[in-house]
C-alpha cells in the first residue's frame, strides 16, 4: 500500500531542550519527510544552537526548513540604517541580541522558502506555511470562524498546516484539514509540553493528522535563559518570554496592548512596564529566579 508519513514542527524559538526531545520523538516515528515551519530562531535563548541543529538535519537527513516572521525580524536587524538606541531599539533589543548570536548563520535565513508542498498520488495537496497565504504574521487563530480561515488558506488544499500562534488544533473546513502544529519551544495552550504534528496519507484512508506532546527538560531551558545572557543582556521583554514558558500562555500581546505606545512615546521605560505587568494577580505566582521578582 502506498503510504506517506510527514512531520511538521514549528516555533522552536531557541529552545534547545525542547528541540532535542522532539527530534528524539520524530526519530522513533520514522517519517518520510520532516518540515520545520518557521520561527526556529529568536524569542528564546539558544537561537544559534537550534538553527545549526536544523541545518545539520537538513544536510544529513533531508529536513526542510521554512521561513517565519522571526527569521524576517532577525534579517531586518542587520539593516545599518536601524536605530541603535532609544525606545524603538529597546522594543527589539532581544532580536538584535539574537542577530549578534547568529553571526554568519544569518545568511542562511534569507534563503529559506515560505512554503512546502507535496502532492499525494491521488492528486491531493499537502501545504505548509508559517501563517496564512498572505503573510507569515497573519495567524490562523483557533477561535477564528470558518469564513476567516477560508480566506487565509485560499486556494484551499487538502491539508493546510500552519503555526505562528503557538496554539495547536485540528479543524475540518469544507474539504480542507486545517492543522496548527503548535509550538516546540513555547506553547500557549496551557500545556507546557512541546508540540508537533504527524500526518499520514494512504490509499484507503486519505489524510490523517495527529498532534503529539513531548515532555522535555524544563529546568534546562530556564538555566539557558540565565546562562546564555538572554535575560541579562537582551532587554526587558525576555522576562515576559520566560513567564510565557512557565504559564504556557502568551503575555507579549497583553503587554503591547497596555504599554507599548507609552514605551514608544517615552512615558515609561520598558523595564518599568514589564514590572508593572508582573505585579498583576494572575502573573505574580510565575515570577522569580532566574527572572525578576514581581515586587522589585
């Protein structure tokens, strides 16, 4: 029987312990094809290590690597006309820090494609993009209605696999199986485990999808935040990224809604705004070493 096994992993974000654990799980399943669906780098402490890991897998095992919005951010940080101080710089300081860590590897980011396609023997299309067809920042959110997602995936394939939102799900919309493979490096669905997607096609059943959760050494990623310099050198926002890991839920959007305009207008520093957010009742329990305490 003709059969195809495909893995899609996304949004690693410099989390090396999670990537190692997921890679082990992938090896045990023995897929035919592996696609890394963008955001391998940035927003985490070990971007150089994670990107070199997937580059080695591409060379040795034929993994495919796609481009996400955070690859674009890092490429953009190399523009010599960018500001090098002030609120606008502080807002993206974590990305400039990652850019410096990656060094010569940045040249590989610019070569990454936006899309992966495979056509099964029955002609059905399996398509992978970091977000929507229009933009790698246009997320397919789990609470979006069918009409919105129809527009985002048009023209509709048999299977559309996305990432970006860090919130895994499987939905059937018309004749399309829409799958968000979740995040390896920082899940936002209240489950701290790494997540990736497994896909199977065969002649009798067509396409099937499964989301796989993987335990990893969470204490190590916390040490990586401290030992890499990410917490101490990359500005205030990495403090929130660490809290996102602990909560398995997003915080940057919440911070941006409340404080970003005031930071850019010089009304408050990014550090003070982060500390104010950390004082909120639902966030305080997640603060502490190796990050900041909420009450300091």
